[in-house]
C-alpha cells in the first residue's frame, strides 16, 4: 500500500501508472466528466485526458477490459475529481472532449477523423496510407491505428486540414500542430507532400508545427523542411539496438536503414533550434540498457529522445512482449532528464503530451533540487512563453533561410 501511495503523489509515476494500467470509472462519474459520449463523438478508442498536479497531462485508458485490474479509480466529490487508490486520493482535472470533434468540414468529414488532441497539441495525419501496412515489412508493434482503408488510405485536402486546425485553434487546442505521414517510398521522406499543409497552417495560424516524417534520402530535404515552416521535426527510429531494429522494424530497416535515421537526425539537429529535433525509442521493446544507450547517443548529438512505453495491442505481431512495469521504466525517465540537461538541450519544446512521458517530466524521477532548477522552464509552458517561442522561431528561420540562400 505504501508503494502505491508514493506513486499517487508523484505526477511522473502516476502518469506512467495510469498509462499502463488505466483508470476505473463509474458510469455516473464518466457522465459528470462529460465523457459518456466519447466513442460516439470521436469514433475512436479514446482515453480520459486527465490533468495531474504540476500540469502533467495523461491519457488514461478507461474503457478496455484490463482497466478492471487497475488500482486507480476516478471519483467525484463536491464537484471536483480525484484519483484514488482506495486509501488516499489526489485532486485532478478532466480535460473535456474537444467540442470541435462534433463538427464536420465543408466537405463533410468529421473533424475528429482528421485531428486528435493529445494534451497541448493536435495531431493530424493528412494521408493515412502506409506502404508497410499489412505486408511482411510492417512494424511488428503496429496497432493499425491509421485509417488505412484497405491499403489505399485517405487523403484529406489542405482545406479539410485548415478547417480542423481553425476549429481546434479557436478552442485553444492547437498551440502545436503535429503533422505526420505513414511510410511512402519517396526520396524526400514525405516533405513535398506535407509542404502545402505546413505552408497553409503557418500562413493562417500563429501556431507551432511539428512534422513527423521519414528521414529523406538527402539532407537538402531537411533544409527544405525547415525553410517551409516546420518548427520541429521527428524521425522516429523506435528501436536503438541494431539487430532488434531489423527484427521489429523490417520495413524501416530495409528501405531507410538505421544509419540514415541517425545521420538525418544528426544533420537536422544542426538546422533546427535546440530541442526541436526528436526521435522515439519505444521502452519495453528492447533491453533497458539498449534504450539507455540510445538516449546517450541521441542526446549526444543534440536530439531529444522521446520514450513511449510499449503497451501490447491485440493487433501487434509481438505476442511474447508484455507491458513493462512502472518499477522498470520509471528510472529511464530520470536518466533521460539527466542526459538531455547534461547536453544542454532545450526541453521546453516537447511538453504537455498526454500519451508519453516527456523529458521535462523526467524531473519527477530525480531529486527535488533539480526540479527547482527546471522551474524557470515553465515560462515556456505559458501562453506568453509559446508566443515568444513562436516569434523567436520565425525570426531564426528568416535569418537562417536568408543565409542559406546566399550560400
Ligand atoms: S510506419 Fe509502421 S507503425 Fe506506422 S503505420 Fe506503418 S507499419 Fe504501422
């Protein structure tokens, strides 16, 4: 019982616990939280977006069977919400389902199909096709969340995407727009496809744009990604161990290659501002020592490692992998925090993400002294800070692109 209480009062631990185990919630409480219609509105297997102390966002599963075994329950008392382990409780807030999920684009597409909010950003995949999908080379952990549509995928127009961003922006849900693309075998890594979307969003909204793409074959496309307006770029290696990378990500290994991922990340870190180039390493799909090696390697070249935890999905082709325990994964985030700060990487850009523990949240796994030192970074968590970040990003890009075009 003592151990659970320790987790309950540390937002970092509690976030991991809730992501892995989910939260039990009674139908009446769910209704009071405004979530009873979630599936109808969003048409997705959504989680409860909970805001823990210290503005720590988490998306907690609540509708799946496994949450019946969770030690955590969401309760409501005197109009407030609490997470309890049956003994102690902690006050939380529930982020309502975005209103824009109910709307449709002019062309008739429900906005929740195009954009999904995960904490402080809205994630949009303009083309849902992935050439790996349903083939021998698909990523073994793939949960098939994309609306792949029998291999053809769906392509949303720039207007569809702009209308979604506008609706999310009006609701204050699009401080960062996260654009991603599945696998497509073009030399530019998908940048040419994303270009009109990025340009249009940057033209119409005062928002930051993060791009999750594939490492392009040549570095000039990385320059181009920055020049057209992306503020942040992610090339997700997923697995650091070379052998496991080939086994678990056969498509990425064969058609892009681990070396190209690392070279592209290294180059991107020289183009984009500190803390805006990132790569996922999935915790739980390789030995922890290997994840730690990956953290050191990426942070050493100025890249932010982002560490999602693997939670098995029925569709994934990894039957022998189990959900890792909080005890095993928590220290990795403390290590991550130390690695990025030791390498003087700005950790304020990757923040307020509800589906993954951010490097900044790694401070919850180390001593209090270090937590205080990061307090100043909260400046960037405020709206004022984001506006400042946006202005600086625009100025930096103008200067850099001007210099590059002279070269
Ligand atoms: S790139 Fe991999 S994880 Fe992503 S949709 Fe394709 S197969 Fe799935």
